[in-house]
């Protein structure tokens, strides 16, 4: 799907922005170094309008290390890398289904090729490979200890019991490992909209060292614009979808737009005889103010649409990241 960008717009690598701390800059640097090491320069020069995402493992210094080793920075390693801003359209999948009815391809192809999604897929693959490699090893205690002390692994094997009190093998993240996510651009979807929040400039925290990051929680977001789509579920707009297929639910069909009110007209009386007091207590459903965000997608971020507008079938990266968390 072709995307239109402003002249001289920059989305690849890293825009000019202020990092929040030294550690954030380290994460960005190691992610972009991995991007440059695996993507040829000729391709990077030809495809500048792209996005880079990475999932990075941070290995902190262990407690039993010497004082000199503790002063060393924790190791950073990229476990998943993704590059891209495209996805396979719905019509391509349907056409292949019609041409080859025996081998159904719907659900068997990677449709979403946005950088964030590819980075997560690569990370999940690395985790699966690490588990398989460990399971192939001898299950002796010596082998287990050797596996847990592997400098490159991020998981350690533990034994746990299921509901039937049967012992089974499980894996958990090592105590000295943390996982961090990087994206060179804000994920598509509501994360790119500025009208729902008060914009503030990034402030660099010089009090944090190169191996430290902010521990405070983000401020809660006020739900003040729900009817305008503040937390609306969005999809990536597929230009192959026929606009004539658009089918919207009217406000009266939307349960969120219905409230209860008192019956005041004789036409809505029940068949049995009731006195006036009983009539006034009978509830009826009344259409209230509509949700503008569900009637039109003009408010949506670029390349996105609302779910009931029939212009896409893949959730935006903003919604996917929210779901992953």
C-alpha cells in the first residue's frame, strides 16, 4: 500500500528528538546499529521512508561480581528487529483463495509487516528457539546449571506443578534480565493523535546513569473525549477495500447510545390497563447524543479507520501494543 509523506519527511533511523535519559539513548543506538548491520546501505538509501522497531534485552551486573565488574555497563542485545510500514491487503488474500481453493492461505501468511509487529514476531521466535535448544540438552542437574549460566540466554528453567500436582518444566526471565522496546516512530493509531492530550517537551533526566531508567509510573490518562474516539479501537486502512461495502450501525442500534427514560405517550402503553402512576414508571429506550467517532473516520489518524467502517481488518499498532501489554 503506497503511503504519502510530506516532502523531506524523515521516519527511518531516528528523528531529531530529546531522549529521556542516557539509557534510552543506549537502547536507540544499539537498535539502530542492528538495523544498519543487517540492512544493506543501498536499501536504506532507497527506502528512507520506513520505521525501525526492536526488542532489546538488558543484562544487568550480577551481585557476585567484583567491584570493577559492577562498574561496567550492563550488556544490551537485540533479540528482535523489524523494519517496515506495509501490510498485505485483504483483496490479495481473497484472490489467492479463489485461485487456489485447495490450499487455503488465509491465516497462513504474515499480513501485518509493520516494524513493531515484525520485531515482536522475531523476539517470540528467539524465545522459542532458546527453549527448544534447552530442552534438547541432557536433563541432568549439571546440564541445567550450565544452561542457566549461559551468558546469551534470557530464560532460566524452573520446575513447577500443575493443578494435578504433576511436576512440569517452565521457563522464566532471568533475574538480571529486563526487556525493552524501541520504535523510531510513534506506532500507527491513536498514539499519533495529539488532540486528546496536552503535549509536553521531553525532558532529559541527567540524574539517571547510563544503566538506569525512570521507575515512576506514567500519569493516568483522563478519559475526557470518549465520544470523539480517544480510546477507540482502530484498524489499518486498506485501500483495496471497496468503499461501497461500508455499513454503519445507526446510533439507535448502538447499545452505548441508549438510555432509559419514562414513557409519556399513549402509543407506548402496554395492552393491559394501568393507572397513570404505573404508566409513568414504564421504561423506554431513547436515542441520545451520537458518538461522532463511530459515524465517520475523518477524525482518525493517517492510514487508519474505525472498525465498523469496513475499510480494514488489521488492528493498528497502537491497539496491538496495548493488547500485548
